[in-house]
């Protein structure tokens, strides 16, 4: 039994305050006229919240029409009203289900992948930041709450825009260092036969600019640049530098790269 069904069954056993709460099968929810599984509830300041019918497999009349009119975006309330038991807060009160006073990212937005043209994806964790800030510290002025709708260059960040509004080396670690903390850490090439290779990204970023490797020598995506040792000996991939001259050679000490 999945955790969700276990919890729902448990709720049934301990008694749910809403009358006639019966879990219905997913099959029972499909094909019901007008019912869409995932609905987007729009907020003014913090973007959309996705509500999933199939994750809430109760009988319709548990929610309709007493808690929600059956029409998307026709039931707007504030979080404060939810805390008083309205809307999602009728159940998400820390007893029937996790509370609206915590777990913000479960309903709102989790980790965000911000795409760049040249150096792949930079990750932003809502969870980490929400522990320290309110949504309004960032939305909607500093960032529109929509993925990939706020592009800035690192230069602009150094000037205090985007992440740089806080990551100035004072309020939080600066954008002029610690590149790998926001971009990408060490990369594992799994190879049980020949020994795993860990590519120390951070150590290389300390020596080279991103553009010396990305996007020409390596597409900035894990696993997107297969090469053989022979290719490397011919100057491709790691071999572009690991030629025994710029850096230790690929034909030399295998154990400098492979875990053995
Ligand atoms: C746990 C509560 C809950 C249950 C149970 C539930 N719904 Fe909903 N339903 C919602 C919410 C929330 C919305 C979105 C309301 C909004 O956007 O203001 C919604 C919206 C709808 C809409 C409007 C869709 C649209 O595009 O406008 C329909 C139709 C609907 N539900 C049908 C059903 C049917 C049929 C069932 C039973 C099989 C059901 N719902 C069970 C919470 C529930
Ligand atoms: C159970 C799901 C759920 C949880 C948990 C939740 N929210 Fe919400 N939140 C919503 C929904 C749904 C809306 C949209 C309400 C509407 O428009 O009817 C919303 C709206 C908002 C809004 C805009 C409306 C307002 O009150 O200003 C803010 C800000 C917000 N949430 C912040 C938070 C924060 C901060 C947390 C964590 C402490 C949180 N939310 C936890 C579901 C949730
Ligand atoms: C009739 C009661 C009820 C209402 C109303 C309700 N929920 Fe839930 N919800 C539950 C229960 C029960 C669970 C599963 C138990 C848990 O995870 O704590 C759940 C789980 C969830 C989950 C987690 C699903 C997962 O991935 O595990 C999300 C997200 C969620 N609800 C969002 C919402 C939002 C947004 C609203 C309002 C628009 C809402 N719920 C209204 C009862 C309700
Ligand atoms: C420290 C700043 C910061 C805080 C605090 C913050 N966010 Fe965000 N949020 C961001 C950034 C950055 C993005 C990504 C924007 C982009 O990709 O252009 C984002 C994106 C979003 C998105 C869009 C997700 C998507 O997939 O399109 C939503 C929704 C969102 N935030 C909601 C919230 C809510 C709700 C809160 C408070 C509970 C919150 N944010 C707190 C910085 C923040
Ligand atoms: C606080 C997090 C953070 C740190 C630290 C950081 N970056 Fe970024 N960087 C980002 C984000 C987010 C983007 C994507 C911005 C966008 O598209 O809005 C980005 C984009 C970029 C880009 C593409 C845009 C451009 O300016 O050409 C490059 C190159 C880059 N970063 C290099 C670096 C280097 C080098 C360092 C270290 C000196 C670094 N970054 C440190 C978050 C960070
Ligand atoms: C409102 C201020 C604020 C904004 C805006 C902000 N950050 Fe942060 N961030 C912080 C603070 C404060 C910390 C924790 C202090 C520290 O580690 O120096 C932090 C920590 C982090 C961490 C370390 C997380 C961990 O696991 O410890 C990363 C990565 C990060 N931020 C990335 C970003 C990126 C990427 C952006 C822009 C898209 C951004 N931040 C925007 C304030 C902010
Ligand atoms: C010495 C070469 C080198 C330099 C310099 C370098 N990278 Fe990489 N990068 C790599 C390699 C190798 C990979 C792994 C590619 C693969 O798995 O095929 C990688 C992967 C990545 C990935 C993908 C991570 C993932 O999990 O998918 C990102 C994002 C990235 N680099 C960003 C950057 C940024 C930003 C900089 C500069 C701050 C930078 N790189 C500097 C060699 C480099
Ligand atoms: C500079 C680091 C480096 C050194 C030194 C190195 N390798 Fe590799 N090797 C790698 C990486 C990275 C891969 C995975 C490449 C990929 O998947 O794109 C790999 C893959 C391989 C493979 C599988 C691909 C193929 O060519 O069949 C073998 C076998 C191998 N290495 C053997 C060796 C031996 C033997 C040595 C010593 C003579 C050696 N390697 C030295 C980095 C290195
Ligand atoms: C742009 C040039 C360049 C590329 C491409 C490059 N390296 Fe390096 N690497 C260096 C230099 C320079 C050093 C430090 C000098 C030395 O140790 O010989 C180094 C050092 C290392 C070290 C030792 C780091 C330490 O902390 O001691 C490892 C392991 C390594 N590289 C693996 C790789 C692997 C695996 C690849 C390919 C996925 C690769 N490198 C691609 C230039 C490069």
C-alpha cells in the first residue's frame, strides 16, 4: 500500500470530520464529465499553485460545493484564511493533512532549474530560501514567479540584480566566487569495470573560465559527452589538456582519474 493510500485509510479509521468521506478509486475519478486532474490556481503575487484531483481521491461532495465551487479560479482566499480553515485549510491543518503553515514548497514550487545559453542549468532551491525569507522578499519584484522569465548575466548579478541582490559576499556568499555552489559540483562517470572517475569540477573552475570547456569541448550536461580513452589520447575530451604537458597525461597514471 502506498503512503498516500495508507494515510487516507488511516484518516477513515480515525474518523474524518467531513461527513461521507470515502476514498474512491482513480478509475472512479476518470471519465467524470468536466473533471480535469491537474488544475492551476492563479495567485496575484506568487504564481500558480497546482491542485491534483487524483491525489485527492475522495468523493466529490467532500469538497464540492461546500469547500470549492466547481469552477477553476472561482474560490480565491489568502493563506491567512486557509489557516483559519477555509479552502485547502479545511484539511491541511496539521491533523487531516500537512499544514498550510509549513511545507510551503509541497504546494507552491520546489527546486528550480534556470537555463543558461552557454553553461547549462543553474539550480535554485526554494526550500533553502523559504526558511530564511518570505515569498514577498523575492516575488514579484525581484523575480516574476515563472521559471526562466528573469534572465540576468553574471555581470548584472555583480551589479546587484537577480541573485546578486543578496549574494554580494555580505548578506550571502558572493557571485564572484563559489561558482560551483550554484552551478554544478563534481561529476561522477560511473564505470564499474575500469573504475569510476570523479571529475573535480570545482578544482578546474579554480583554474579555468567556464568558456574554456563549455559549450564546445563539453556540452554542460552530465553524460552528454561520451569519449573513449583513445579519443582522449587524440586530444579530445579530458585529453584536450591532459596531454602530459598542460596537465598530467591520460596515458600515464590511470589512478589519477580512475578509482581502483
Ligand atoms: C479534495 C477536494 C476535491 C475533491 C474531493 C474533488 N475536487 Fe473538484 N476541485 C477541487 C478544487 C480545489 C478545484 C479548483 C477550484 C478553483 O480553482 O477555484 C476543483 C475544480 C473542479 C472542477 C472545475 C474544473 C474547471 O476546469 O473549471 C470540476 C468540474 C471538478 N472539480 C469536478 C470534481 C469531481 C467530478 C470530483 C469527484 C470525482 C471532484 N471534483 C472532487 C477540489 C476537489
Ligand atoms: C496545502 C497547500 C498549500 C500550502 C502548504 C501552502 N500554500 Fe500558499 N497557497 C496555496 C493556494 C492554493 C493558494 C492560492 C489561494 C487562492 O488563490 O485561492 C496559495 C496562495 C498563497 C499566497 C498568495 C495569497 C496570499 O495569502 O497572499 C502566498 C503569499 C502563499 N500562498 C504563501 C505560502 C507560504 C509562505 C506557505 C508556507 C508557510 C504556504 N503558502 C503554504 C496552497 C498552499
Ligand atoms: C478534503 C480534504 C482536503 C482538501 C480540501 C485538500 N486536501 Fe490536499 N491532501 C489531503 C490529504 C488527506 C492528503 C494526503 C495526506 C498528506 O500528505 O498529509 C493531501 C495531500 C496533498 C498534497 C501532497 C500530495 C503528495 O504529493 O503527496 C498536496 C500538494 C495537496 N494535498 C495540495 C492541496 C491543495 C493545493 C489544496 C487546495 C486547493 C488541497 N490540497 C485541499 C486532503 C485535502
Ligand atoms: C530568495 C528568493 C525567493 C523566495 C524567497 C521565493 N522565491 Fe519563488 N522563485 C525564485 C526564483 C529565483 C524563481 C525562478 C525564476 C526564474 O526561473 O526565472 C522562482 C520561481 C517561483 C515560481 C515559478 C515556478 C515554475 O516552475 O515556474 C513559483 C510558483 C514561486 N517561485 C513561488 C514562490 C512562493 C509561493 C514563495 C514563498 C513560499 C517563493 N516563491 C519564495 C525566488 C524566490
Ligand atoms: C548565487 C548563485 C550563483 C553563483 C555563486 C554564480 N552564479 Fe553564475 N549564474 C547563476 C544563475 C542563476 C545564472 C542564470 C541567470 C539567468 O539566466 O537569469 C547564472 C549564469 C551564469 C552564466 C551565463 C550568463 C553569463 O553571464 O554569461 C555564466 C557564464 C556563469 N553564470 C558563470 C559563473 C561563474 C564563473 C561564477 C563564479 C565566479 C558564477 N557563475 C557564480 C547563479 C550563480
Ligand atoms: C533575498 C535574498 C536572496 C536571494 C535573492 C537569493 N539568495 Fe541564495 N541565499 C541567501 C542566503 C541568506 C543564503 C544562506 C547564507 C549563505 O549561505 O551565505 C543563501 C544560500 C544559497 C545557496 C546555498 C544553499 C545551501 O544548500 O546551503 C545557494 C545554492 C543559493 N543561495 C542560490 C541562489 C540563487 C541561484 C539565487 C538566484 C536565482 C539566489 N540564491 C537568490 C539569500 C538569497
Ligand atoms: C575543465 C573543464 C570545465 C570547466 C572549466 C567547467 N566545466 Fe562544467 N563540466 C565539465 C565536464 C567534463 C562536465 C561533465 C560533462 C559530462 O558528464 O558529459 C561538466 C558539466 C557541467 C554541468 C552539467 C552538470 C549536470 O549535472 O548535468 C554544468 C551545469 C556545468 N558543467 C557548468 C559549468 C560552469 C557554470 C562552469 C564555470 C563556472 C564550468 N562548468 C566550468 C567541464 C568543465
Ligand atoms: C584525465 C583523467 C583520466 C585518466 C588519466 C585516465 N582516464 Fe580512463 N576515462 C576517463 C574518463 C572521464 C572516462 C569516461 C569517459 C566517458 O564516459 O565519456 C574514462 C573511460 C575509460 C575507459 C572506458 C572507455 C574506453 O576507452 O574503453 C577505459 C577502458 C579507461 N578509461 C581506461 C583507462 C586507463 C587504462 C588509463 C591509464 C592508461 C586511463 N583510463 C586514464 C578519464 C581518465
Ligand atoms: C581545460 C583543460 C582541462 C580539461 C579539459 C580537463 N582538465 Fe583536469 N586538470 C587540468 C589541469 C591544468 C590540472 C592541474 C594540473 C595537473 O594536475 O597536472 C587538472 C587536474 C585534474 C585532476 C587532479 C585534481 C586534483 O585535485 O588534484 C583530475 C582528477 C582531473 N584533472 C581530471 C579530469 C578529467 C576526468 C577531465 C575530463 C572529464 C579533465 N580533468 C579535463 C586541466 C584540464
